[in-house]
C-alpha cells in the first residue's frame, strides 16, 4: 500500500505520546483477522464460541464498570463555548489536550498500538470520509473491522490526501475517574480514553459519524443523523425509502429489518442501515441517504426469532458478542430468548460467573450487544453500498413515551416537521449509563450525538427547505404507548409496517387523515388493522390528542427552547405558539 505521509506523521506523534512497545498497521486482511483473534484468545480479551454453531464468532466480556456510553464524560472541545451549545459538555481545547495528554502519556508501555485506517461510507462515494484510529485494544480493532471499511481500502481512498479524522484511543487503566471522550471538530480530532465500550471506543461510530460528521455537514450543507434507513417494496414493485430517528435502544435495528405481517403478501423489506444516516441533496432535488457504517452494533436482549429473525441471521457467523450469557454448549443467550430450564447448569452470566436460569439475576447485561457485518443481513438492500445512496420519501422521528404521544402524526410542512423532531422527549434506556425510564428531551433522537450547538442544529435542519426543492414528508411516531396495566398497546415489530404503509400512502396522496392540533393523524379506518387484536378503545388511546397534556408539554418545550439561548431559531418557537393556539381553539 502506498504510504501516506500525513498519516505516518500523526501516528508517530501519537506513538511518541503513548509510548507503545510496538506499532502495528492494520490492512484489513483475513490473515490479520485470524492473527489478532488468536492473540485476543490468548489474552482472554475474547472467548471462543461454538465454531460449529456460530462460526467465526467470539464473546467479549467488558469491565463491569464499562458497559454503556458515558454521556457525562463526553465533551465537545470547540474554541468558542457557544459552539458546543447548551446540551453538550464543553472543555476548552487546550485544557482537554493537556488533561488527556497526562493520561495518555506512557499509557501504552508494554502494549501494542494498532493503526486502523477506516472509511465511513461506500468506496468511491462523494458522501464518504476517511478516519484513522490508533488504539491499544484488539477488541476495538476487530470491532472496527466489522463496523467500517477498514485497512488498505481506507488508505486507498485517502490517497496522498491529508484530510482524515485523527482518532486516538486507549483503554489506559479503564478507570472511570480518568475516562474522557473528547471531540475537537476544528482539528478533525477525537481523543477517547479509559473505556472500551462501543459508543465510547469505536470512534468511527458516534464520535465521527455523528458528532464530527454533524459539524462537517453543517459546514458543507448536509445532515448526519441518528437514523435507520429502510426500503419498503410493495407487491406491485414500487420501492420507497424511509429514514427514521429513534433514541438508542428503541428498536431502530428491528425496524430496519422488519418482517412484514403474514397478511402483507408480496411486501419486501430492504435494509440499508440501522443507526446512522448521512443525508445530502441529490441532483434531482430530493434528499439522498447513505449508511456510513458496514456493520450493526445492536442491542442483544429482546432479540429473538420473533422480534428480529433477520438480526438472528446476520449474527449467526463472523460476529462478536459483548456481555451476553454463555450457554453450556458455548453459544450465546440473553433475556428475551427462549428461557432455558430453570436451574439448568453450565451457564455463565455476562461477567463470567456461574449462573442459573431462573435464579432471578440477569444472564446478559441489559445493554449487551452483537457486532455483525451488514452484508450478512438476510434483508440487506442491493443498494446498501450504492455510492449515491437512496432517495428518501419520508423521515420519521420516533420517541419512547408510555403516554401522551400518539402512534403517528404527520407534519403540516417541513418547518412543522422540524419542530416535531426538535421537541421529542423520550424515556431513557440502558444504552447510556444512568437512570432508565426517565423522560428527557432528545431532539431528533440525536441529543447525545450533537457535534455543535443544538440551536444551530435546528437552524441547519430548517435551512434544508431552501436547499432542497423536493423534501420528504416528516412523521413523528411512538410505538411504546401503554395501557392502564402498563402493557404496550401497539404490537410493534413487523406490525409497524402498517403505520409505514399509511405513511407511504400519504406521501402518494391516497390515505385519509384527520387534522388535529398536533398535525394530521390517520382516521381509524385509514390504518390497516386487519388481523390485529386491537379494539376501538385501544385505537382511541393510540390516536388521542390529550389537550391538557400537550398544553403542559408545550410549556416544557418553552423552557427547553429558552435554555438554548440566542441560537434558538424563532421559527420553532412560533411553531410551539401555533400549537398552543390550536390546542386552545376548537
Ligand atoms: C448505539 C447507541 O450504540 O445509540 O447505537 O447507543
Ligand atoms: Mn445508536
């Protein structure tokens, strides 16, 4: 491979800082995968799974203090504090470099520094961007190998250029007190230390493809979003693509791979991406999206042949599992899979402790993950690596709300759609450290991943109206409404296609809707409910407009908007005022 001087210079600098015994350049080859896997098996970083049942699959157990993203330790380090905005932690770049250099200094003594060039996006695409991560974790290298186009392919794409994102990572001593994930967008640099967890350590993912790319996209006129991308093909062959933002661990992977209900004969699903979308205006004036990743880093608990058979097919080989339970025949298990017999022996929990099913303790960590190559997904789209991406017919903003938010609302126009996304509030999940089930603001389901001021982000979204002549329609959805007994009302999973069908029909102008203060809701007959056990009362709850509840929600939105300060676009405040007015009249 031709050498790239800028990369070599930077790697030498990072090696001088961290002091490794060896520097190994990764080429992405199969031989390298085998060699690194053997090494990781030797040190116990990986455990071999049953190679007959799960060929090429391995188990990783993380440090129990390092099992989720740590948002409180994640910083934007911009020269001006206001560029980080009210929702991000901020540190001055000089302070962050000094503080973290102290931790990195000599941290790789006795260790190997792996150099991992990686490409986000398909080869030969104008969307795509190169990064180089240096790391002391083989688990991270092998995960990056699945999640990105890694090795020589990335260097070939970079050529002799010097525009690459410089990603420094070290596990250091895994001390949560010395754990930092710092982004320096002005320097194209990410420094992460003290964590081996996916979102903190696989720097191509959240750090680059969302925060750093968000910053780049603002400057270059495109969007980096926390969105799945899926193609929906009707029996007559019409194919439409939808992108959907949902908070972490709220079913993006399941929606991207959904299996149509039995009555949907002839419908086909084409998975393009399950977590991140880069979106640009295409030459035809529509929005086009790519998935910058090459793999899925999905939440394992709850995944089973009924909820996501395509995911089961995807990770049946060449995959890594993190913090799942180990079965007596060295396969994997997690909550939500078929329950083993209570008291069965030979199981180990996610921390490697002997464990018995039915003992009342968890086998897998709630944020246990699978890391699997996208190309293995049975429903993968033939277009998933297309350099131009796929054109979007609709954008979804999803939330997880047990009350208040209806099943689906159609926005009145782009500006109102941006407002619907900007005002998402959702119940927290185990994907981030901290309390679970607490309602918090999560604009565009992207709050933890914003690479700049949230007010400027809203403005950037609004500006698409002037850049893009053929914008997709925007919808807000909520699959998570519960009844009086706390049970989910909507069946979710494959049946979400019923809602997507209404959305597609609306985009094509042939489905009925009722105008409400919130936006357009389906008339009860417009949603296809055939074969579902959902009475009129349930549908009434799913489609209700709770006026006092929304009046209070609008008051809370006002507080949120005010907290954003001068960057907050007036247009969205006006949308909130218009909602209050609509709620008050009629
Ligand atoms: C993820 C997350 O891992 O959102 O995708 O936390
Ligand atoms: Mn995510």
